[in-house]
């Protein structure tokens, strides 16, 4: 059971996604595609990220983040981030004179794209640990078929919450 309200929100948005839209660019990489440079490999994840964003916005419009005690949550860039950033950066909107707060850095990668998973998790750890622009949460969403998970399990990095989205059941595996 997930107790962190932000992780619960991520899981809810993932479980609401429609496969037609999320899988528009395919759901896995061939072995030859997985050998391409990291920047080129995240093409298939884009439609997945866009569908996630759509479902997150629907939940936001229903005030779900506020109801869960997160306050007003938004997705925006980070002026201190540099050129390489995770897929989505979540902020808590400052209210009553408070400044906006960095809330979470989230990345998406297919299990069939293992170098992207490890690169994303290293980047997420950097964003979580950065003294200048630290995010209190770092979340790696790994997407694929349960049968394709390596024998050692889904890759995990200390301090980075890893969520596995099973494309056969079309749900987060818990």
C-alpha cells in the first residue's frame, strides 16, 4: 500500500491512462534500438508521458492533489535545472505569500530500454540531492511487460521511488 500522497497520485494517473493514446509510439524497443544513444532512445516514451500528463491534469482539475494534502501542484520547468532534466518536474504552488516549492522529479522509461532506465534514475538522484534545486521526491516509472523484467528485478536506485507499470494488465504492479 502506498502511503505517500504524491506517489498515490502518480499511480492513480497511470492507472487512468488509455492504451490507445499512451501506446501510440509503441510499447517496447527492439534490441537494436536499445543500443542507440540515450537521447534518441526516449522517443517511444513521449506518447506515454503525454497521456500521463493528460490524466494528471484531469485529476488536478478535480482538485485531487489538494484533497490529498499536497496543495496546488503544477508541472513546470526549473530555471536552475540545466540542459538535462527528468521528463516532468512537479512544483507545489506557494500560497499566502510563500514561495513555490520543488515537489518531485519524474521520469518514464521502458524496461526494454535498460540504459535509459539507469540514466534516468541517476539523473533523478541528482535532482533529489542537488543543494541548489533539490526535489523532495524522485520517481522512476518503468514501463513494460512483467515477463521482460530482468531476473534481478526492476532496476532501483537508492532514494528514487520506482513504479512498474505493467503493459499487459495496463496497471501499476504493486
